[in-house]
């Protein structure tokens, strides 16, 4: 699936991944390939991205919003 993390100044990450773990307002949750459409609010914490080669990256956010639709994950981060 395609992941894009954007903050007000720039694109923080853009690429393909197998898993995204996010700090949701009501608790941590994960997005996998072919996930149902979703819009959710994020709280401060770390976003974890695992790519096809099992490499893991972390991105610190202060909050934001996520939209998932048709294997595209858009994260508008603070």
C-alpha cells in the first residue's frame, strides 16, 4: 500500500509499506494492505512503518488525521 505522511511544511515520508502502526486517540492501531476505508484522529506518539523487506521506520508526530482508501494511507501530521 502507498503511505504518505505530510506535515504543514513538507512531506515527511512517501513510499510503499506492508504495515503502518499509529497512535490513535483511543489507542494504538494498525493498517494492513486492503484495509477498509477509514478516517481517524491521531494523538501525539510514534508512527511505525514496516516495508516489504521488513525494514522499520519511526516518525514522531504531535497529532493529526489519517485517511485510508483503496490501499492509500494519507497522514496529515502536526
